[in-house]
């Protein structure tokens, strides 16, 4: 396996691991905001935003209605 393919595979595995970690977090602890997800997983908010938006786009999670006083939207596992 070439170095490029090995690095691509490792990056893919890391990305899928992070996606799984976000899903597990939302399934076990309920809806969370992006800053809460980032803090719980120890990742930058920008990374959490990228993953959450992609997962929302592909129907894995959903944006929940926001109360007027809340600053951030919460996200939960779709259909739960």
C-alpha cells in the first residue's frame, strides 16, 4: 500500500470514528449544542460544526427547535 493510500485510510478511519462518537454522545446523553459536542469530545468547535452539518445534511442527525432565549440550536439523532 502506498503512503498516500495509507494516510487516506487513516484519515477516513479517524473521521468515521468521530462521526460515531458524535452519534453515540447524542444517543446516550440526548440533544446537545455544537459547543457542548466539541467540549464533550475534546475537539475544536469548528471541527464539530463541520461534522454536525455534514451529518445533518445526510440525515443522521437533526436540528431541533430553538427556544427564543437559547443562543445555540441543539442537535439530536434523527427520529429519536
